[in-house]
C-alpha cells in the first residue's frame, strides 16, 4: 500500500520471509554460521524508581514531564507539547498519544523510556523525537525499551513521525508502521518483525 523501507549501509534478511508484489524484489535470505545475537541481551533493566509520577503532560500546550515511575499510562493531553526532562521513565502501563496532535521531545541530556507493561502506540499525527541518555547509566544508547518478554506490538500509526537517536529495543515485539506514519531515523532497531502497511515508511 505504498509503504517504503530503507536500510542503512548494512542490511540483510537473516531468516524469516520477505513478501512483496511481483514488481518488487526482496533481498535474498542469508544463512549465517553463527546466529545473530541480541546486542542488548545481557543488559539488566533499570530498577523501578522510588519517585511516583502521575502527570504525563495532561494539558494542552507546552509542559515538562519528570522522570520516575508512572503507574498509569503515559498519555499526554491533546495538543500537548511535552518535553521529557533528563532521566529514566519507568512506564508500568504503556505509552500512547491517542489524544492526538502531541509532540514529545527529550531534553538535551536524553532519556530512557522503559515500558514495563501496557503497549506503545504513537498515533494521531503526533511527533515523537527522543535521544538516549548521555551520562551514566547510558544503557548503551537505548532510547525506547520494551521488556524482553513482552510480545505486544509497538505501533506507529495515523501520520505519526518518529525519530530515535538511540535504539528501539523490543526483541519479542512486532514493529508496525502504518497509516502514513514515518520513522525517518532510528539509530538501532531490535525487534522480532516489521510490518509496513498503508503507506508507512
């Protein structure tokens, strides 16, 4: 449906299946003597922060969210421009921009968003632009981390724009880019599978 996938200088299909119409070409499958490994498999997840937070930029306009533990979904209000102060965001019930027209950016020191439960759904014409932490603990440049056992899809839809200067890490998740959404830059992508549909790119 008009979707586009563009990889960097290193791109390969290391198993699974690539499906495309007859007029397009899939890359050949490549068999490796040593299986590719999860580059972040040995990383211990961040500890649950002691500070409980409840306000996830819930109003319209410019606001700042603070790092800590969010028991409820991190779900900014419609039209919010939300700056994430530097630190670790431990989300126990997911991240979504279902209210529409939301801009989420990280402060200059970067952030780690760790999704311990719930789903990740960036939609509604929203913009999501974050960079990883620049000082310890850096977690090797991970920006957005879904727990290793979580099979919930990570969905970018509804004309959303996603820019991650660090890694998107969801090793058991399906990444869905759909509905005119685009992710023009993700530094490192570790997911189980990618589903591009309905003009996602």
